[in-house]
C-alpha cells in the first residue's frame, strides 16, 4: 500500500484519500490470536489495524463484540473503508461494527504493509506461529475508492459479481507469493454450501418434527432439485434404520412440501410457493391433508400429519451454535469451548462439532462428549437427541468414576434460560410466576434461598449485625383501671445476610417471600419480643428478600448476593403493655409510657439498630381517654433493644363538662345563697345543703373511673375544696340564722350570749347585723376561691401536666 506518487483520489503527502479493503475468510482452527489481517508500519508501535479474534484498531486494543467470529468453518467477510476527512469504518458480514474519525486518529500511514494471516507489528517483523491464521482466505480486494454500505452489502449477498474485483488490487488478477503451508481450494462465501442437510433417525409427527427443528434453529428440509432429493434418500438409507415404514413399503421422512392435486404440482407447505421441480410421485398417491410428504424407493406421497416419520432439517448458512452448560467443575476450559455446531457427513451421523476441539458424537445409543485426544468427558445415554436438559454422566477425577449432572445443550444465549425441551426464554422470565416454557421448566426449582452447606439458621449472620427497624404503632385498646394498653405493632426489620445468596429475585419484593411462618424460614431471622411483658401473643410474620442490586447469570439462574440485597421481616404483633400512670394531676395529667422491643436471638453486644430506624404512629391517634402526643424511638445501650416512649395527653374536655362545670355551678349556687335575704333562713340553708349533697354524690361517682391509688388526685383536691367551701357557707348561714332553734345565735346587742348560745332564741336577730356578717362572708369566700384557683391551676400550667419524675 506504499504510495510514492499521487493517484486518482490520492494526495500529496502520500496517504490514501479513499480506500476499501475487503477479505473473506473462514477459520478452520484457532491459535492464540488467529489474526485475519494486520497492517504493519515501520515504527516500534503495534499494528494500526488488526482483525483477530477481537478486533483492534489504531494501537488501541479495542475489542469489538464479534462473538460468532469464532464459528469454525463459517465464511465471514471483513471490509475496512476509509474516507479522508471523514471516517474509517470496519464492516463484518456487511454490518458496520465500528467507525473512528480519520482526522483525529490517522490510520493507514503510508509506507506500511498489509499482512494477511499474521499479526506483524513491524514491517518485515517476522512471523509467529501462535499469531497465525489457520483457515481459508479468499476474495481479498482493494479499491481506490470507498465502497458504499450498499455495495458492501451486495458483496455480502454474493449478488455483485461484477463489482467483486478491486480496482487497485484484484484477487483474481494479482500474482501472489504465499509463504508457509497452504493449499488452494475452490470454496468460498459465494459457493453453495455443501452439507446443509441434516437427517434425523427419529420418528415423530409432522408438528413435533417442525417444533424440534425450530428449537434447534433448523427448518424442515425441502429439496430444491433432484440432487437434493437424492441426497436425502442416500442419507436415509445410510442412517435411517428407524425409518422403515411397512405401510409405505420403505423408509419414510417428512419434508416441507405437498402435492397439490388441482395444479398437479408440488408446493412448499410453509409458503405455498410452487416448487421449481416435481418429485417423482407414487401412483397410488392420494389426496391428503397438506403439509407432509413421504418417500420410499425415491417415490413421494402425501401422508397424514398425525403419522410418525423420520425427518430432515436444513442448516442455514449461519449455523446455530449450541452451548453445553451446567457442568459443576468445568471440563471444558477456555472461552467458547462449550460451543458446538451441529454437523452430519456421509461418514458421521449427527455430531456436535466444538469450536475448540471438543465433540459430542452419537455412538451405540449414547452421546459422548470427548476432547481432542478422544478422552470421554461426559456421556448421555439416549437414542433421542441430546438437546435440552438431560442427566449426563460426567467423568471428572477418574478415581471416583462418573457422576450424574444435569446439563443443558441448546442454542440459547447466556442471558436466556434453557427449557427442558431446549427452547429458550429470557432469563427475566425465569421464576416470574408465569410459565413461559411449554413444559413449565422455567418455573421449576424456584426456591429463592441459596444457603451454603452447613448453614446454621440459629446463628446470626454476623457477630456485629446492623438491623434497621421501622415501627408502626396503633393502639387498639386501653384499660384505664388496670393501666394496660393493647398495642397493634407492625415492625419492619431489615438486615443483610452475607452468607447466603438468592436466586431469580423478582422486582416486586412482595413476591420474594422466603417464609410466611417463623418456623419455616430456612435463614436466620430476628425474633422480637416486647418487654417488659415479653409478649409473643398474636404474632404474625413473613420474611422476604428485597431486590436492591443486579444479579449475575450463573447457569440456569440469576444469582443475587446476600450482602447486596437485604432481607425484610414484617412482624405484626399485639402486645399488652402495662404503664404505671401518675394520676396526681388527673384529669390534667400527661402520661409517659415506655416499652422495649428486643431481638432475643442475638447477643446484645453484637447487634445494633441502625440509626435510620424510625417509629411512626397513626396520625392523630385518639384513644378512649388520651391523645397520643408523641412517640420517640430510643436506641438503647443494649444493642438489641429499641425503646419506645409514648407521651399520652388526657382528653380533659370531658371532665370540664361532667366534673368541673357541674361542681362549679353548685359552688356558685352555694355562694349565691350568701346574697339571699337574711329572712327566711330556710331558703339559704336548704339551697346550700342541697348543693353540698349533690356535690358529694358527684364526687362519689367520679371515684369509680380511676384505679385505686394511695394519693389524692387534682380532682380529689377540687372536690374536697368544693365540699369544704359549701360546708363553710352552710356554717355561715347557721351562724347568721335567726331561727329560734339556732344555738349559735347572737343576742340583740350582737354579743354572743354564752348562756343562751345553746338555747332557743325568742327574738330574731336584728337584720342589719346578720346582713353585715353575710357581706363579710361574701368577700371572704370570693377571695378564698380566687386564692384556691390560683394555687390549683399553678401546677397544671407550671408542669404542663407532666408529673415530675
Ligand atoms: Ca416464567
């Protein structure tokens, strides 16, 4: 590619203005690098362009995802196209793999050499066997122009016969001087593929045959001409010992065609297209349901699709790759060593040709996986096909002989699950509670937990475990007399168990249930108790896994790490919590109640509750007597204990209406008697006495709602004051009484007569004096009330109702 003068489309500095380089190649076996081509220049750096198992360009070891570049024997065509000032683009099989700008990263400097089949770092840098290409190379052409994408696709489709020769270097015209061992051949990407027919010595219905072939990436065979039909017949006679059919007087095989009696032609059963040639038909051919044809002695007839016949498949040009998976200890070292291509020749019935020297061959009713030294690695005993999930005898260490292992052989890509019948479903559909495989195998073995052998579920996962606890509280009952609460607690505990893994977690965590019962859980889980009652009563729990990180596909499952995906236990429990009420300020009291939630099956030192733990309660939670004012979560000194402090404010409004308002009214009535006329005494005395009696009755009633306590509450104080207040009013009335039976009366001079004090007064007291006493009494009682109210209300406001602890 060295240029010293300008050419059409060239330029002064010697670089190409436009170029296209194409080569077709097929790998026959691999070396370490298996370089297809490289461009060497005279500097110390690496190649500018290398196409090998990975594709590297411009010094940078950029690996392009060319997975099936590895398929042995498959023809590929690589093209490198450059336009100065624009891009270099590399194509594989007509598809653009990667582009990079010409200007910023110059490529194909002048003075270099394009080397086929070698990675040559330096111009004339010698050859290395482990970097050599082993396979076929053809149609290497170089153009002085950039072929369009369409032209490259035409090359790929083998349609552009005229345009195949390069206008600068032409494969057909150039003289070549090959070095090393080689041989010339006439095959190429545009020559007809030789063995695309695969015959199966297995009898099945027409429908089943098409299904088996579809799963294997093949189509039911349809002869294109008499040669194809003869080849099918030949293979059937060679391998089809199961295909002898008495009714047909010979071998029988399904093909994808049928005889149309109206047009008197054979037709493609799939597309309905008339075949280019007519198969020889047996005389007694009868009209039958369309879709199937049989052959015996080279004569063809239609057959009922419900009958069992052998079948043949058509291998597409891009052969399906089968992967053998599931070996516990890989006996297939190296990348792509588990990849195989289905093959059949006249000397070998079905066999799977490995991309790296391994083979799976059928031999006396068993399938044998062998390495290149013909050493048996695994055996599957069956007359049927080895595709799908089967129990193989895997030979590892010879001392122990074979061991049964479930292996899969299918065309499924690594992100797909292989159903038992070898069909593929997306890995995200594995264990998603919908059957996607026809045999439901994607929903089998869906246990979530992967615990290592010897896992102890009684042992906490870590000596220093961090548990996040979220508490949601509701109170469903209060017993005021016994000072007990019945709580409804919903606890959400989250922790990580790094010893275990999980399989096929679903995005919705509710579906990842590990256990719905404490006894069934295969993993360690925190067991909680509420102290001080240690009540386990009415407890329900479930454990689930939260999918928080992405999983890794391992074999048949997507595996998630225990240290990245937390476990969650939901516990609903209804403990009865006792709370020692301080009723000194009743009904203005505020109660503080506490209880603890303890994880009992872990060492207190080892555990701690996470700082992000929370406690919430139903907003505006109103209990019978109280309003829940506040709830605090206290993460205690003992790591495994979380304290809950509740602040309950008594709803005193009720007492205002049924205690204080009536009693205050009675006080006002009693006080009002001081304003009544002095005469008659009966009115004042009766009224105040009645008020006193009603007050006492009220007080007695109020005692019933409270527990028995050894001290007086604020309500008691109120009542005692009220009773005393009324008592003194009555006493005042008695004192001022003019009733003759009043022994406390005063004489007409207003001086107590000791002799007459206990005797009946014949003359009433002068009104003026009694009125004066009552006037003083009004003042004294009013002042006493005000003073009492001040002293009564002071602790309520001063302490906010919370008793000092
Ligand atoms: Ca599914």
